[in-house]
C-alpha cells in the first residue's frame, strides 16, 4: 500500500468514506473468545454470553396492586356491606379462605387470598366497627396482579449479546439469579507517540506540550467493559515504536495508538504496520481525523488514531466505539442523528465530511445548533464546550444560517 500522499490534501481518491471505513472495521471485528461467570454487583454493561430464561413466575402469586380491601367480585356493588375478616400485608399473607359476606384489609403487594378476586381501593369504602360499605361499584377483577403477569417460567428474558442494564439486573434479581455468564473483557493496549509530550506535573520545556491524549483515551475506554493497559508515551524512534507494538501484539485484542500515522519523518507507526503487520486502510475522507490507520499487528487488531486531540476523540467516537462494542459481543447501533436549525454560517471545502463541534439546544419548540468557534483539530476545549457534531456532507461547501443540518448528539457516540 502506498502511503506517501499527504494527509493535508482536501481530496484524495484513495481515501475511504466514513461509511466505508466503518464497514471495513466491523467486517474484521467479532466477539472475543471466552466467557466468565460474573455476579450481579459487577455485571452492569457486560455482555451476555448465554441466554437467560425465567426460573420463576413473576409475580409468583396473585397480589394486590394497591392498598384497599380484597373481596369477591360478586359482592363488589355500591352499598354492599362486608365484615373485615383479617389483614394481608406484603410478606405476611392471610392464609384462610374468604367467605361470602367477608372482605380482607389488604396492602400493596400482599397475597390475595382464596375466595377473593377483586381489590377495591380504600378511598372508595367507608370503614367502621369492623365492617366496610362500598361507596361505588368496583369491576370484578380490579387491582389484582396475576401470577406470571410480568414473566412466566421458561421464557427467555435476556438474549445472547445483550449489554446488561440496571433494569436487567433488577429482572435477574427478581428471578433469584445472582450470577450470569458474560463475554470476557477484551484486552486493549494503548500508547501515545511524540517526543514533544511531557508528563503532568512536570514544567514544560520549550517546544513541549502536556500529554492529554492518554488521559482522554483512559476516560473513554473506562466506559466500556474492557481491560486496558497503558504503555505510556513511546519515543519517536523506530525501535521504540516497534518494541511497543510487538509487546501489545502478543497480548491485546485491540491496539490503540495516537500519533505517528501520517507521513512525517517521525511517523513510524504506519510504516511499521505496513512492513511487519497488516494495513487494511490508512486514510478516511473526514475532518477532523483523516489519518486513521486500521489493520493488524501480531494477534491484535490495530487502530492508529491521529495525534491531534480533537481527532482522537472524533475517530474514537465514530470508529473505536463500534469496534469495541463488536469485540465485547454486542452489535453497535448507528449514531442517533437529528435535524437542527443552524444559527450561523459554516464553511468547509468539498472532499471530506466535516464533523464540526456544535452546541445543540432546544429553542421555542425546535432544535437549534451553533458552532463552538474555532474548529482546528488541536483545539481540544471546543470538544469540552460542545455537546454534538454538526455533520456537513463531503460534497458541500458549508451551510448558511437557517439551514437544517444533521447533528449527532455526543451522548449517542461517547
């Protein structure tokens, strides 16, 4: 593969579209091998490796949907007077059988006894001297939850590949299930390159900047059920980069790097990938984030992200995130896109899809969006200010105030 053309060119016939690049990545990504049992306290966001079927009917018995009085539907007419035979509370059922002419004081969640099939709410009766009088008709069967109404024994309640939510954990607990088998965590090894990068807490020398990309990657990766290893900042030498790739390629399922994927004299990552690994593609017709290398090194898939911090976040959200989800055993959903009214003019050059940082707001019943200002790929604070991408198509030259534009809210891609 020839990787010599500059990434600064606005148009390149060899650059893939965003859609083509994502398709190629996902074609090579599959769920990692292996699974493990995990308890409910630690299973949030993990991906199920085996389906879960219901062991119990939920609810397991007829119970009351509210505080009131349990009675026979045949005696649920206005003016009926019934003797209060006892009380049924949640966890403390009344185990006798209700007789004609009787009712039972019952609380929400309590078992409805034999002889009763209806619960009348307490606000619709008058209670006095051990008796109630119904103040209105109550439809037979009202306010009673039936066994298996939520879940029946043998029903598949969670499918393979499901990313477990808090609600799912509640469902599992309601079944008495304390542990499920989930896909093992993919191993992600990452490092940054650049002799200009200085650690936090160290005064900057002339020509240095602090390393922000590793901290950003750690934060982004922490949202996914993966195990990650940070190899730190790797020096801009071919041997150092080769050693880091070799180490990562022996243990990782996915290698992530930032920097070193363009065509500069110190950009060793892509050259080593081409020479000693496998390059699937190198450039994507997007801005920010054009130099994006995808391939394989050793046993691991490889994604080489650009060095500029905004490009790191953009390429992570659009490419790394779906790859991680596929490795974790679940199917990534397409980003949620909505239409919003543009509040200012935006400009771009044709040839690349722009993902400009924007502020999405709801104004007078419609979605509006405006730019965060400077759109340079080095301007990381623009990502901090933004809550959405403004998507400008490859062939366009921008958009004008009042146009409707496609917008991707950040919460759907981070």
